[in-house]
């Protein structure tokens, strides 16, 4: 896999009145799994708390752990998930890495790992409905969801999590 050609692709975008799943990008990534079992990892959390940075660390590990086992964290990513130290958001909606990573899980079995980067919750630019769309969709399609918290969760965070988990449980029962 040539990391020079890989990049993030838009998986989901939303406006105040609609949500769009970019099925062409999803199909591209899923076709590349070669019918392996798929494990989808997403990172969710508040706006500007290091989600994309953490995902880029995971990306570096998956790309370079075999070729640079002692210094994979120091290798420069040619096309990382967008993140910066600025006040404006970098990720809008949900992005997916353009190719899966094949990870040996023992007994000659491999799992295709797919990475998702999500828009930060509760930013000043997006309607509140985006929080529900992004978190809900990423939760439904993720094998592993990491909820990144920079300091501590407050009452509003817990209420939001409770509401979304109830929604996802209901959606999963249908």
C-alpha cells in the first residue's frame, strides 16, 4: 500500500436540513477489504480536543510500525487527517481513510481496520443536529468508538451520551 496516494475521503456530510452519506467513498474502502472481517475505529468527542491528532497517531502506527518499529511516531505523514492548533474546526462530518489496514490477529487470520475521523461536537459553527448526526452515524457503523475527553465530562456531556446511546440502542433493535 503506497501511503503517498492514500488520504482521507468524505464519508458523511450534513447541512441543517439533510445528511449525505458518500456511498461511493464507502464502497471504495469496503471493496478494498477483500472480504476480510472489518473493524471500524472512530474517535468522537468535543470540538478541538485532539481527535484527529490521536487518529493520526493510530494512522502512523498502522502505516509504519513494521518498517520503523522503534520510531514510527516520528515518521512524517504525507496526507494526514486534518488537524491544527487553530480555533476553527478541521473536520466536517465524517472522513474515512481511503484504504483499510490489514492486521494479523492470529491463526493466520487478518482483519481489515478502517479509520474514521469525526467532526468535533459542540463547535460554534455547526447546528446542534450535526452533533446527533455525526455521533449517531459513527456509533452505528463503528466496531470500536473512542470518546475522547480532554479534561472531564460534565453533566451536559453525560446527558448527550445518554440520549445518543438510547437512540442507537433503539436503532439497533430494528
